[in-house]
C-alpha cells in the first residue's frame, strides 16, 4: 500500500473527517481484503463508470436502481458485512442509508470512493 503525502495517517485528505458510524476508509477495506475477511463489496456507480474502472470482485448495484433491486440485495446479503463505494463517496453514503434502513445494518460506505482508492491503494488504477 502506498501513501500519498497529501493524505493523513488514515489515508484521507487533510480536513476530511471519517464518519466512523457510517464509513470505512479505503485503507480499512484493503486490510479487510488482505485478511480475507468475509464481506461484500458493492459498486453503486453507473454501468459505464463500472466498465471504465472498478475494484476487483465488486458487484454492481446502481444507486438509481436501488428501489427495483432492494429486495434481491437484502435477500442476497442478509447477515453479511457490506461495503459500498462510488466515485467520491456521496452516492455510496446514500446507498448505505437505503440498505441499513432495509435491514442490512452492517453496511458501510467507503469514504472517498474509488477515486481515493486509486490515489492511495491502487495508484496504477485509472482515475476520472
């Protein structure tokens, strides 16, 4: 894992506050992956964004289609830890709220989204 000098010890840009009740940092997600922790990684961006670049192993569930897929998502992921990401973290925060409200209480938004992931964890990943 590389560290950008513009990021703090948690891998967040200076002044960015982690909402610890709702978010995990990309570094925390990477630690979970390296430890082979059992969790589901959801990309809630649009299909064209996912096709352009995504984190390996992530399932695509578009935020704008959450109402149509909510029952299926809850059925598929009940009892599992879920981490949701988007481009910068706003959509994943919304998706996290929807999923928690639907009963998936161990759901987390990845702060900074795939952009921060690319900056701090996978610097060869394309950014947009």
